[in-house]
């Protein structure tokens, strides 16, 4: 009986160790490599669809994670999901969206950052217009324009810093805690993606 309890305990412990290692892999290695490779090519179009993601059906587990982190209607979350997967680093974009806005496209911060990815028009509007990503400030409240803008800004910082943590700190204007918040959200997203739905 004691041996059975020990086996059960060791089995549970092994699963926890494996899950922890998997989370660390997801949080550090996978996004880090993806972003380093993306940063090596700063001229790559930011809204180029990733073939694997584009072909993939909407993941209901990710949509559920989005719902759990937002009070927005489901059709809005669907539109955000579609806009995110049409950009490189789509999981990172969703993680930034949850930290910046809880998936609310109409939010505006005290510093004036607008929309899903918290774009500062004072810093970026002219460049985003020159790139044809937006035509006017109000476009930053549109889901597709805001996400394309955020992807562009993020890519610029990645190309400059070559590291995810520094790029995220620059993205938010210097707050080191921001990178930890985004990486935590990214880890939660990965866990949601790979979790098994409960069966009745």
C-alpha cells in the first residue's frame, strides 16, 4: 500500500517537473529563438501570414483563454485572433494585447497609448502613416490596424535590441516589469494551447 502511494506521488511529481520544464521551454527558448530569427530580418513584412497559422482553424482553447482574460464579446475576440495570426509572432502579439488592454480595442491609457497593443500616436503615428499601416489616428482603434501597428513597432525594437526582454522594455517605454508580465501571459497562452479539454 505504501509502495502504491509512493508510486502515485512520484508519478505526480514527475508530471509536475515535466510540466515546469515544458513551461520554461515555452517561455524562454521557443519565443526567444523565434524572435531572434525574426529580428535578424528587419525588412520582413510585419503582416506576412505564417503558412502554418493561416491554415490552422481557430484554436478553441486559445479563444477560451482570451475569453477568460477579457470582457469583450466573442465576435470581437474572433476578429482579434484572426488579425494576430496574420502577423509574425502571433502568440506574442496576443500576450501583449492581454497585458496592454485585456483585448479591449477601444482602450486608451493615461499616457495616451491607444488600443489593443497600446500604440503611442505621439511616437509612432507619422511613421505608421508613412508605412501605410494607418491613415489617421482613429485607425489605431481598429483591430487590424492596431495589431499591424504593434507588430511593426515590436519588430523595430527586436531588430534594434536583438533580445526579447530588451525589446519589450523598449516597447513599453522602460518598465522592466512589463517584460515579465508579457512572458507570463505568453506562458499561460502556451499552456492553454496544449491543455486537453475536459471530457464529461
